C-alpha cells in the first residue's frame, strides 16, 4: 500500500507586541505609532527567552513600531531576520486613535455601547472588523504557503489575533469578541494552517 500524502501544515505563533505607554493609559493606538515603553521592552526580552527553544524558522511582523521593536528583540535572540508586512497592522480605529477609552465612553456613549456589545463597531470611520479579517487571513495564508511545514512567529496586534481566532473558529467576529476579551501584551496564540484553513492549537 502506498504512503499517504498529507497536505503541508505550517504552525503560526501569533504574538501581541509589548506594552506601550498608550496601552498603559488605555489609549486607542490603531495605526498610530507609539514605541514600546520600558515594561514592553522587558516583556519582549522575556518572550525571546521563552521562544528560544521553539525551533522557529522565520519572524514576520507588522510594520508599526511597537510590533517592529518587539520582533527585533526576539529576532536578535533567535538569530533571525524579520520580515515587516503592512498587512499585519492593527485595525484602523479612525477618529478614536489616540483617545482614552474612558473619554470615549463619556463623549460618545452610544458609540461606546456598540463597541462594548461588539468589539470594533464603535467608530464609524477607519476600518471594519471584516476588512481587518480579510487582509489578515490573506497575509497569513501567503506566509503559510511560503513556509510549508515550518514554525513561524508573527508579531502583530490584539485586533489581528482576534480576527484570526474568530476566523479559525468559524464564527462571526462580532460574536467572538462580544464582551471583554483580553489579549495580554507578548502573549502567544498558536495556530496551524493546512491547505489555507486555520485551526487553533491552544
């Protein structure tokens, strides 16, 4: 009997960038570009140490500075070059960018209530969760096709991880994100990609 042929599987380790001062003060970052703070740099170094034995073949990253800095620290520890991709950027939150959640809650109560009920639906400009999901899934499928049967680190953002998780589970973004879902800075979410389809490994 001949040997069975299985589709190649790529393992994706999605990581949220280290902390910034805007994270600490609950300011929306979106496409704005604050750097890591001291705690964020320490988180990235701890992440690099934790991943050192994981046999990672490549490091891809959002091209926003907070993700780039995190990826550079990890890449240096692993001896790997990093590959920045604009498609891995955080969701564009439009006019909410730079504003504190507490201020939005007071100044735009209806918009904030929409957001609490369904993450990403509060702002009316910027980018929709559906647009975020489409570009993220396309980028990660492309990475997976280039890195068959390898383990790949992808440094990105909370919105990016939410989008792929909902997609992998086969649920609507709004249903998955309803309520409070915290994605910690420098936390790792593991996925497999096989024939362009994703599944969670956590």
